[in-house]
């Protein structure tokens, strides 16, 4: 039970930080006027952070500790899932406006979530070959 709480605590922290990072990177573009006309930056940050935490904790509960390639693929798909959680017409404009940032942050979050699972799965030291076999 403690291990599970550690995993989900670290996943919540990763999702919140990456949600704020993604929103900060996206908020400086020309689409930011659309968002700032509706909501302030702080409110939007909390909304994006909450959606990110909801999405990644749900995915972590459903998938559990998988291989790196699975989490990388989930990370690449996560902006599409996040698009459905946030304001769909406006969030689609943001995703199309800056796909490198949105999909890059999603991929990085997927890898960090895999690392959180990997760090908490075993306390013993692994050989490089074991880690490589797990990734592929």
C-alpha cells in the first residue's frame, strides 16, 4: 500500500509540474489572447494542472507499470486525450498551433511516469541488460 501511495504521489507531482510547464510554454503564443480574454493565466494554469493530474493518474491506474514504449506511446497520445478534457474548440487551436510543444511535453510526461513506476517497482540494483530488456 505504501509503495502504491509513493507511485501515485510521484505521478501526481509529475503530472502537475508538466501541466504547468506545458501551459507556460503555450501561453506566450498568439493563441494566448483567446484564452486571456476568457480566463486569467492563473485560473487557466489550475485548470490545465487539474486536467493533467486527472488524465495521468487515471492512465496510471489503468495501465500500471508497463514497458517504456507503452508509456511513450501513451505520452504521445495524451495531448489528444487532454484536448477532450479541456475546452475542445479552443484546446484544439492550441494543439494545432504548437504540436511540437504539446506532443513533446506529452512524451516527456509519459517517460517520467514510466520512470516513477520503474523507480518504485524494485529497490534492488538492475544490470544494464535488464533495464534494456524492460525498455524494449
